[in-house]
């Protein structure tokens, strides 16, 4: 009896222990760190550019939204005046010393940026990358499939031109991976159309004026040129200005990236044939949200693909 | 009474001594920049939390070191009355060639820096041949070679970085000795060597003489062409040293290395009191100039100054420094 009662007591005690274990173990909610102090997030884009103004708007929206739930954020934008790798790296280094709660970088140069972002992580800074993919080891929010954008625009242009004609490429910055990948995708798409020939390819370094000059030169050197591909947000505008000034609107097709207001105007007046627009507002919004998540010890995605959409004259009525 | 007179005389002597020291300091070409550097440093340490942190100090010193090394070479060229616009591109091309030598030609990591410096000397010597040998305008010659060097860098790399360079080599750019980054120590060592050469050797005196009055230097029997050739060669060599150290720092031979260094190098030298007409300047001034530029760039970021305004501020500081220099010369 005693034995039974002892066994019973032991079973009861074990059962109680088993039932109590989940309650005594750390609750998953306890893994979350509350944010009490103001957070400082530094964004370092590739260059001062209107494209990033929209990213900033998205980020500011998230900041305002979070303020309503009691999370205060100071969002600092440290923007290099020109797309200069050394300048951007200097800013990354300096901002590591500031010890922000989040450092978001649009990589201008994968190799050297990655080295400094590694140092930022080692210094205990939460690192996020946005817009331009850097390395698998850093979380990224943006349009990862730059190759796909280039390929889609190549296909669209080929279809528009009936699969033939001379083509010019405005190559952007030779060290920016997203530009390089888009060009690769564009060229691969054209390979399917043997009667399309690339006769011109020059880097404009993401400078609009250079894109205008290059397009003017290309129009002179290749009077039969049928279309241009712009690998970034500036150069379709540059190409459009040059084509319009030359009185060739509608005769020379232009495809390119992003939806800056002037580019969209050129789509609507028929100078630009199609644009592939990234959702940069979303990039800013989620970058802020994810850096807050990092500070709260939440999980966050290593790769958030914000995608892109095609804009043509059909969208102008909207 | 006698004691009072003696005390008053001692005070006068003290005042005169103080004034003499001040006057001598004011005469020194880098006096303005030193004062500016101290004032700026104090202001930033009061205005920001992070400026004086050891991490930030090492960042500032390292940033000053790369541009500073290029500026040392530029100072030599300015001292002989020339100018070298190709230094930034020479740094980039040298860094790429050095990176290729390391990763593809199998040269030992410890020999890469001297190899690259030699290559850089060759690039600078090319400028020297045209400027000293053929008496062509240095501005035009180096403008042309700038384009050639920058173009060759892209031809070789097609825009892609050369990496990884390996730990045995990256130690030179990433390592520290007594808590001081190695590039900073190398910069300091290079500056000390040049200070010694310029102040203690005949070569140094000849460099000043050639820049001060080329015709008089020829009449004095100085081998002017050899001095000019050497100055351009050394400018290329220091640029190459900066480039390869930067590659080591970043673990990548990056095609865009050195793009922004030209303006910084010339500005640092001018801020430090080096005359664009040659024959006047100092290495200490150039070092202080490079430090001031690095502090300024660092400070504008820490103070959250908009990128639009940063260039305006740097330009304004240079203008003020030049005006102060003008006042100093007139006085």
C-alpha cells in the first residue's frame, strides 16, 4: 500500500512536473526585447537621387506608424553626393562609430561594402541592406531579381520592335551589381532575337547629363538605331530627353528602369516605351520595420523581394 | 623698488618672448591649418558623442592616411612647380595590378606592396618623361594620363573587383600595431622620411630650389630634369602605396579605388601651405591638411549635415584657409 501510494505520489509528482515544465520554461513572448529608448537608424544610399526620396517616404511612414505604438525612431539619411565608392565606404565607417541601432546600406560596390558591413556586425550594429544586393550574409529588402528586370525589358523591346533593329545600352555604373545584372539579363533576352544587334554600350555613371550626351552621340553614330535600354533610373530619362530633342519621339524606342515622375511623363507622351518600376516606397517601409524587429529580437527575412512592375502608356490613364 | 623694476623688465622680456613665439608660429605656413584643426576637433568633441571615441579616432586617422599618402606625393610635385592630376587613377590602376600580381601571378603577399610601389613609380615616371623630358605642360599631360590609367583599370577589370586577396595580405590594411591601424603607421613613417629628406638632404634643398626658381636652379648646376622626374615618380609611388593599402584594407582590388582622392590630395597640400607656384610648402602642413579634411568629412556625417551641404562646407573651408594664408603672407 505504502509502495502503491509511494508510486502514486511519484507518478503524480512527475505528471505535475511535466505539466509544469512548459509553464516554467521561457515563454516565447519573453524572447522579445521591449524597445524603450529612441532608436537611431542610419540609411546610406548609393548616391543622392530622387529615387531614394521615395524610399525615404516609405521609411518615414513606418517611423510615424511606429511612433503611435510608442516606438520612437530617429531616421538619418547620410547620402553621398556622387556615386563614389570611397565616399560611401567612408560614410559606412563613420556611422559604425556612431553605434546606431540600425544601419541600412544600398551597396554601391559589393566587395568593399561587404567588408565594412562585416565590421559593422562585429561592432554590434544591426545591419540591413536595401535596393542593391550585397551578400548572402546580410538581410536584404528590395528587388533582388535585377537580371529578371533586364530580361523582361529585353523581351518587351524585342516584341515592340518586331525582333529586329540596332540597339544601344546605357550601362549605368560598371561597379553597381544591379546595373550589371540588368544588362546581363537584357543581353540574354536579345540573344533569342538574332536580328537585334547591340551597336552601342557606354557607362553613364548614373549621371543624367551623361546619359543625354551618350544618347546624342549614339544617335549621331548610328542613325538607324531603333531602341535604347537604360539600366538605372536616370538614364531612361537622359535617353528620352535626347531622343525628344532630336525629334525622334516614337521612332526610337526606349525601355528602362523605375518610375521617376519625369520618366512616367515620357511614358505618357510616348517617348519612353516601357519602364520596370521597383517598389521603393515599400523598400523603405520594410527596412525600418525589420530594423525595429532586429532590435526587438524578432525574426526577420534574409531576403524580402519587393519585386517590380511594368509601366507602359496603358497605365497613364490611371 | 629695484625688485619692481626687475619684475617689470622680466615681464617685458616674457611678453616679447611670447610675442616672438606667436610671430614665428604665425609665419609658419601650416599655422592656420593647425589652429583650424584644433578648433574643429574641440567643437566636434563638444557637439557629438562619438567624435572622440577610440573607434572614431582610428577611422579618421585611417581615412586621412589613404588620401594623405597620395597628398605626400602631390606635395613633392607641387614643390617642383608641377601638378599631377593622375594620382587617383594611378592609385586605382596600381591597386588592380598589385591585386592581380597577388592572386594570379603568385607573387608573395609580403612582396606585393614593394612591387606595387615600383609599378606606381613607373606610372609617375611616365608623367615625368613628358613633363621633365619633353617640357610639356604637367596639367595637360597628367590630365591625359589620368584618363589612360582610369581607362586601363576598367579594360583590365571590366568593372569587376579582384577578390579575395587573402589574410596574409589583408593584414597590411586591416591590422593594427599598439592599437594604431597599420596604414596610419605607414603614412606616419612615409611623412617622417619625407620631412627628413626635404629638410636635411641636398635633394630636399634642390626640390625647393627647382620649384622656387627653375632658371636659377639650372644656373646653379642642379639637375632640374632629374629632380622633376623623381618628383613625378615618387607621386606615382605614393599613390600606388595608398591604392594597394586600400585594396588590402577592403580585401578587394576595386576598380574605383582612388576616384575621389585627387581633389583631397591637392586640397590637403594647399591647406597645408604648399604653393601652387612651387618652391614653398611642407610635409607637416600636408599631413595636417589631410587630417583636417578627414575630420571635416567625419564631422559633417556625425553632425547629420545633408550630403548637399557637405561639399559646400568643404569648399568654404578651403576658401577660408586660402584667405587666411594670404593674410599671413601679407603680414
